[in-house]
């Protein structure tokens, strides 16, 4: 599949087969996979712990139990992970533009 990029054509199939793109995808996976695993574990830990244990029901500060602290921490965790991802995605976008520009400079022979 070739697509016009300015006056040049970009062959995305060749880009996908290039070592530069494969290296990029490896780096991206190394970032996304641990973040996803962490998110899922942290997210599902609350319903699992409240269903099968009682230690989160103990008071932390006055009438506030650990369940409430954990639940609020999930909101904080979501916003933090989203912020980290957006910043990292910007660097991914720059790397993709560089890969496309390299492919254009090589005349479609990435």
C-alpha cells in the first residue's frame, strides 16, 4: 500500500518490514505491556480483595477505611498513567515521522 506524503509516495508495507520499524515496535511494546499489566492488576485488585478478604475494611483514618483509599488511588493511578502515556506517545509520534521521512529519502526503499 503506497500513500502520498507531499510529493513523495510512502510504501507502508516496506516500512513495516524495515528493521527501523521493527525496532520501534519492540521499544513501544516494552513500554505498553508493563503499563497495561500494572493497570489491570491494580484495577482488579480492589474487587478481588473486597470479595475474598476483609483487610481493606479496617479503618485507616477515623471512619475512612482502606477500601476508600484504594478506590481513590485508582483514580489517581488512571490519571497518572494517562499523563505518562500521552507524553510517551508524543515521542512515539516523532519516531514514526522520522521512520517515514527516512523511507521517503530512500525513495520508497525502507
